[in-house]
């Protein structure tokens, strides 16, 4: 499915529906998060992405509680941070997340990063399985509607699936022009795991790119809109972040044109435009 409106949703592998575009909050200051998220909801975003690491969950929760929409209309995601991996620490971290959000349930809870091979060697596999078992418990207890991963490579997913029972519903990965991780997204989609794109603009680094600007001119669109369209035409859910209302609106205005195969291939092939370009197995933690 290629969405033609920001109101469309995908079905996760457990039947839960997830909006086709989300709103990012990394680096949104804690004291400005409630305002930004309220404006995003007013603009039409229904998926809000936060994490304990961002330090702004309470602002997200306050916006969700005060926006005037029923709780079930908003899809809230948070993540367990690297220092809280493992079964017991993950459960405790989830409790802190829910206290900060002030919500009764979460829509999606993710493991923020896999324990890396570089930092943990052979132990990484066991740590990731223990953390996943905590997410399974939260899911089975009805405290979260869906559970998933972030920055997991196919081998990390396979390692969890060798011993654990619930298949992840989502993998959130870095995905932007210049860092089109298509082998990971294809693997996930083939296996019924929805893919979300973090840093869709590589934190604005891609927006001056000549290919993206030129393609946008053809359709009367900006390079940011072309970028989001390219991600969505790959069947991936982008999570653009902005603290500015006009950019929130502009990023939602990315549904009324279609890139052709040649344009898709040209953007797929772009290299070295910036962004984190993280290698999860080589992280220090
Ligand atoms: N799972 C993970 O490991 C992970 C890692 C990083 C991010 N994330 C998630 O993914 C979300 C998005 O990634 P990101 O925040 O790193 O970066 P991003 O969305 O790629 O880029 C955000 C930057 O682009 C600017 N921007 C947004 N829309 C624009 C537009 N239409 N025109 C010009 N500039 C625009 C923003 O500026 P203003 O805000 O000033 O408008 C901000 O500086 C995060 O917020 C977070 O929720 C997850």
C-alpha cells in the first residue's frame, strides 16, 4: 500500500493499526514538547514518537491527555534506553515511562538499540533476548498494544526469534536519502514487521540535495516532501520532527504526488548526504 492521505493506517502483525506517518520529538526541549505535540496533533499527526532517553515523555503525555481527542485516537510510542536493558530493568523503565507519560497504556514500546557485538560480544544475544522477554510480558499483561525493536539488524531479529515467542511488530531504523537501508527494510516487511524511518531528513542534512530539490520542482513540492514521499513509497512510516508549525503542516502535505520508478531509483542510489549513519553492531554501548 502507498498511502494517499495522512489519515491512512497500516495493520501490524497483531491486528493493531498504526498511522502511516508519525511525529518525532528527539531534541525537542522538555519545556516545549507539550506545545509542539499539541500543534502536531492539531495539524493531523496521530502517531507521536518519544523515548525515555529524550527526557520529554511528560510533555508528550500532557499533550495527549489535554488535546481533546479520545486517548485511542493517538498512537504513542516510547523506548527502553540502553542503560535499562535486561528483564527487570526494562520492566522498571517501563513503569517510569508510564509515570512520566501519565497514561494508562502505551501503544508501542521499543528496544531503543540492540546490545552491540562490539560492547558485549557473545553476551549481546542473551541481553537482547532478556530485554525482549520483558516486552513480551508487558504485552501479555495488556500494558502495551504492540512491541517492537529499533536499530535491529536482521541477525538480531533472528537471534530473538530463535528462542522467544512473540514476533516484533515494528522495527524503527535510520532511513533517509544517502542511507537507504533497503536490505533491512525489505527483510522486515517480508517477515511481517512494519518499518519506521528515523531521521528521515538526516536532521535536515539532505534538504539541499540537488536531486531532491530538482525532483520537487517537477511536482511543485519541496525536497522534504519528496524525501517523505520516497520513504512512504518504500512502504515505510516516516517520523519527521519539527518544532515549527508551518513545517509540521508542510511535512503532512506529502501525499498528493507519486515518484516514478526512475526517480525512486535515483534517490535510492544517493550516497553520503550526512546524518548519523549508525552501525548498530559497532556502537560503544
Ligand atoms: N530510534 C532511534 O534510534 C531514533 C534516533 C533518532 C531519531 N529518532 C526518532 O525519529 C525522529 C526524527 O528524526 P530526527 O529528529 O533525528 O531528524 P529529522 O526528522 O530527520 O530532522 C529534524 C530536523 O529537520 C528540521 N525540519 C523538519 N521539517 C523540515 C522542513 N519541512 N523543512 C526544513 N527543515 C525541517 C527540523 O527543524 P525544526 O525542528 O527546527 O523545525 C530538525 O532540525 C526523532 O525526532 C525521533 O522521534 C529515533
